[in-house]
């Protein structure tokens, strides 16, 4: 598969200045799901906010602490969402610095009633792995503002990739977590992922003007409006493909993914299957498809 951002070659653990008062440290957890690794951001000049401390890797904790220079200190730790590549290091970093952990809520927060029902039925799995034990010191409601030493961030609840997903607005820039990335479309894996919520989050972000997105993985997104439009069109294209395939007869997510994601490496087909399942659930919610068997990863769907 062609590298989507060949010029993005950060050195893991090395702080890189992206703008005045903004640095990025990439964690050493590169994979097909995380690309070069998780982007950890340091906002501020003296009192620092750390956004997405990342996976439970001692080397990355050491790199974050080493980036705090004389006269600086970490005052806030903000987490976009409770996936294992974003949130686990929050607690050790808090213990090392005394800074509180701020997020929308725990790993089950922010789910729709439908997704909560799926979770309670035992339908879980897929994605980067859930940090089930994550719990912030302070919950941030949608629209909450967090102010520090010369900076202010606005928390925006942007579920879809994950129920408790927050993006953080910094003036006309956005730390977009995993809801908008430039190197790949976001995984939407039920019940933590919710395609209906994802499309609503894209529309919400599109209603504001942004100069740049700083995502959870990959290079900055320098044309946010165009990227948001592309992501929406991509999902509508997948929806059309799924409806067309179902027109030939009832099928399940696994079979549909194999038919539709023909250029996807085998290692990523399970994630593609979860995306298809998210589409099927969205189609069922809107009355355009119905499930024929007990709802599960192997459930059969047909068009209505």
C-alpha cells in the first residue's frame, strides 16, 4: 500500500516546534492503525498543557518530561479519547507532575443509547483497543474552556470514532484527535464507534472556519474544510457500495468488507469489517436496511 504521507518522518521522542507555543512529540508506537505513532502535543510557553500523552511506554513518558525545560511545568493533561494509544500514559504523567487529567469522561461515556445497548449485549472489540480503566480527574462538558499560562482551549465533543472523543480548539486551529486525520479515514468500530455520530461531528466541525488541524496521528491537515468534505464523501461512497452489494442479496459485514475493500491489506480487513458494520447499523437506524439475525459481528442484513 502506498505511503499516504511519505514526507512525514518524525523522530520518535524528539520534540518538534510546529508553531509558537506548540510542540509535538511522536510516540514510538508505529503500526498499521497508528501510522508513525501517536502525536502528543505540548501547548504553552511556561505552564504547559499536554494533549494525548499516549500509550503506556516508559520511553515516551521520559521524552515528555525531558521536553519540559527550565522555567516550564506541565499544568494540564488533556485526553481526546480512551483508546490504548492515546490515554494510558495520562495517569503516570499526572503522578510525575501533579497535573490533573481532563477528558469528556471514562471509556463508556458519550455513547448513544443504541451503542450503549450494543455494549451491554456484549458486542465489543475492534479498533486500537479500549483503555477500560481510564478515568479523568475532571470531566469536560461540550464547550468547556480550559485556560492556562497564556493559552486557552475549547473542548468540543466530537463522538463517532469513540463516544468520549473530544477535539480541542485553540484559536482557529483544532487538535482533532482521531476524528479527522490526513493520512487515513477514521476507524468507526461499534459500539465505541458510531457512524451516525461521526457524520454529525464532521458537519459540526465544517460549520466553523479552521486554519489547521493537528491530528492524533500523521501530519497536520492544512486544508481542514476540504478534508472534512472528503471524509464525508468517502463515507457516502462506502454507503453506496454497501447498499449496492446488499441489492444482490443479504450479507454480513465480513463478506461485504471482502467484496468492497479489495485494495486493503489483509491485516487491515478486520478494521474494514468494523467500518462496514458501523455503516450497516447506521442504515438500519435510518430504515434503509434491516438485520435478519441476532445482532452481532456476523449478523445478516438486507436492504428494506
